C-alpha cells in the first residue's frame, strides 16, 4: 500500500517478505482458534485454492511477458551486429532486450533531430551498419533519420511488442576509412 511504484508480480513478494513471519504466526494462531466445523475447513480449502490459482495466473502472465519480450530481443539480435551501434527512440529498449544489446553500443535519440544527427555522424565515419529501433508511438519510419546520410534500409522487421520496428541500415557510399577499418 505504501510502495513508491506499481510493483505487481516483481516487487510485491519483496515488499511482503518482511511481513511473512508475523503473518504466518497470525494465520496459524487464527486457524487454531477457528471452531472445528465444516464451514471453517471449507474456508481454509477455498483460501488455499485461491492462493494456488493466483500463483498460477501470475506465472502464466510472467511466462507470456517473457515470450513477448523474447521476440523483441530476437529481432534486435538478428538485425544488429556486435560492436556496431544501435540507435533508438525507445527509452525502455535496453530493459526489454538486454541480452542482445550487451555487446552493442546503444544510443538514445530523444527527438527526430537527435536521431538524424546521430545517423549523420555515423555516416560521416562510414560505420558499415547501424541498427535503428523505432517505436510506432513516436514514429515507425526511419526516413527522416536517414535523410542526408549514406544509409539505406537493408532489412526491416516489425515486432508486436509496443509497436517496435527494427531496421538494419547499410552504408553505401564509397568511404574506405572509418569505424569499419579502425
């Protein structure tokens, strides 16, 4: 009730951990004080079944969420290369697709101008490939970012996670110096 965030299945057990021992003692004491009647036994069974049902539902939700975020991580892993940059307007990308981003340089573009500036700088350095992850919440198109650069869309994959589109951009200008040769 006094949590500073909406913890849900992740934080609730941690917040309740300190209350576990006192609640267990109170529950045991309450069970001993209940009259030995059929309704009391039925109440206990209903509470245990409800607890198991809630745990099962939470597990299924968690499993579904992990599978969904796994599709995003797989797409980023397929369309990006270790050591090369990933540019995104999705501030949460590193939280949802952490595994494939471990060996990539992730840059956040807060505005369209930032994204365009980042890609222009990589284009000037002749970085051979840049992965761009855009959220449809902002704009799913990469055209505004690639204007004035030597990049073209080599591959594109839409992911059903938060409206994400992952692009692999390839450098096509005749530069021979740059990040690729350093």
